[in-house]
C-alpha cells in the first residue's frame, strides 16, 4: 500500500503522517509495527510534486523526533497548526500547562524558537526560527486551525515516581 500517493505537497504528507502515526504505531490502538515501518519508510522517501522553499531539506526522522519530544507531558494536547506547534490543556484552561511550565520551557526544538505562552489563547506555542511577530492576531485558535490546517494529538503520558 502506498500511503502517500494522493499527497501533492509536503504539508499534506506531514498531516497524513501524523494521522497514520496514531493509527499504526505499535504503542497506539493495537497498531502493527510492520505497517508502521512501511509507512515510515514511505514518508521518509516522499518527494512532493509541489515544493515550497525549505521543503527540500525536510527529514522525516527529525519530524518524528519532534512528535516524540512531547511524550511525558500530562493532560496536554499537542496541535500542529501550519508551521507552529501549540500545547494546550486537555480541558481548555491553563491548569496542566501551568503546572508543567518548567518542563515545557525545558523542551528545546531544533528549528524552533523557545516556547512562549499566548495568554489570550491560554496555550504555549513554538514558532519557527526566523518568525518575527509583527502584531498579535485577532483570530481565535479555531480560526487559525481552519486557515493553516491542523493536526492534534495527545502525547503518551509517562507515570512519574514520587518520593
């Protein structure tokens, strides 16, 4: 099966990759490791028919490592909106992200600025390096997701031992 045959751009392939990771990963939903490996190899070798500036240096393994970086955060959703990565409390308020503020601030992603807290949206975000905010957007988070496309997932939580 060619998972990415309908994808024309790298962004389409990335969105499909995120979705397929949740369906096929052996640790999720009784996924099959063989199917996951096949899909991962296809993604790594994907060549878009429409190339944007910056896409030519894309590495699937780096993208997958970004996704795995957020494992261990508790009650947090990770949403990719365009080239931004957003972290939000599962319940839609500041609770879990506020409690894990130091953990979030310690997560440094190659190619992204340090995480910042957007108080109006009550979410943390990583912006790509080189991004310069000229003014605050008046769009709601759901409008941003509609405009730029999005994919949300819940990272795998790890139990923490307490003394």
